[in-house]
């Protein structure tokens, strides 16, 4: 995984803005922005659902709320893009692509309404309105649990593909079997093999709506085999997916601990930079602690200079009679 420090902008102010939007635990401002963003996401999702009610469908207030929410999403995206260290990597990010998909339909809707689009353009507009539901994935940015789940599903692609392959094989096999068993006596519910796909999917997933069911004994046997096969097929990749989830969960805990340690280290460095610089006194104006302890044991007042220290040591040393210098004797031959 890429080191979070490598994603931080080099500019001081860009780094502050980036951390405010990307790291909710970095400061009080970041926490407030996270709460506001989460609230706007929830409001936009609620409005998206409420405005589909027939009695509340044409109210202008829903459009105004959607406009405010979309304006927030747009400003947030532009600020994060401007502060990103690597613009291309930012644009290719999964969550950032989701942001674009949730923002663009609103503006395309405004453009089509302004030009009075009709016919096929209305069908495109209806599809774009449905695309706005991807806003719910923006919650992943504010929920580490959803983030872990996304990474788990991404790393379990091969297991999910294997599950899908088993389901497709089972659906085709059991739909064909139940069709030939029920074709003569239950033609209304099983008119063809493609019509039997629905029954096979519902049975393999053990949902069992009951709208379609076999009537003959061979059809019931096929149904029992279909249900048991579905349970086994779904259970096979589950341990691998759970193992991947556990791995990313522990990785997230380690990341949080590392982030907390990084913030504590940064706080210590900032505190150290604000401490006054203490210059040690010159060596000639003080004596070492060892010398002071020796003098205190001898009952002598500590000296304040090297010269005084020498005088003190000369007083402590035993007196000796100075020796007379030797005379040089020259022998004349």
C-alpha cells in the first residue's frame, strides 16, 4: 500500500487543506468538515428517495435542496483536485470517479431542461437520474468499515467469479431439468428454459418466493437438488472472503496506530521547535561535576575557574622540599 505521507502535497497550505478533507481525525476543522459532508450526503440520499413519491414529486423544494447538495459536492471535489499532489492519480481513484458520477447527472439534467429535450433524450435523462444513487457510495469516504468491505470484495474477485460461474452452471442445468419435468403438466409456470431461470436462481439462493414451483415428483426432486447445490456453491468461497476481510481489518487497525504515532511525533517536533535554545556556559567559567564532588569531599569550597581549581589542588597535595638543581660538572682532561 502507498504510504499516506507520499500523498501529502509539498505546499504547507495545500497540505493543511488536503488533510482537512481527507483525514477527519487530523484536526477539529477536519472533524467539522467530515460531519458536514456526511450530513449533506445523507440529506441528498433522503431527497433522492422522497422526491419519487407521487404526492411530493413536483415540489420545488426538492430541487433547491439537491442544488445545494450538488454545489457542496462540486466545491469539495474541485478543492481536493486543486490540492492533490498527483492530479492524474486523483482522477483515477475509485472514490473520485464515484464523486464525478454523482455530480454530473445534476448538471446534465439542467442542460436538457434548458433546451427542452424530448424523445430519446428524456430516456437518457431518466437513466442519469438513476445514476445519482451512486452518492450512497460516498459514505465509504467517511466509514472505514465500508472502506474495508470494498477492499475485501476487490481482493476476492477470483472467488466471486468462481461463485458466479457455479451459479450460472447450476441455473442452466436445473432450469433445463425442471423444464423437461414440468413441461407437460405445468406449462404456465415453466413455458421455456429461459423462463425457468428465475425459479432456478430463487431456489439456488434459498430465497423461495413461491410464485413459481414444480408440481410433479421429478420436478420436486430437481428442486431439492437445486436448493442443496445452491447452499454448497455459496458456502465454498465464504471462508476465503472472511479471511480477506480479517486481513484488511487488521491492516486498518495498524494504519490507525501508525497515524496516531505520526501525529504524536509531529506534535513533539513542533513543541521542540518552540523551545528556547540553551547555550552551555564556557568551559573556562565552570568546572566539571566530578571536580566539584572531589572538592566537597575534601572540605574545600568549589572553585570557579581552572586557575582556582589548580590552586585548590595544590593546597591539597603534600608539601615537598624543592630540590636544588644539579650543577653541571665539566671534567678537563
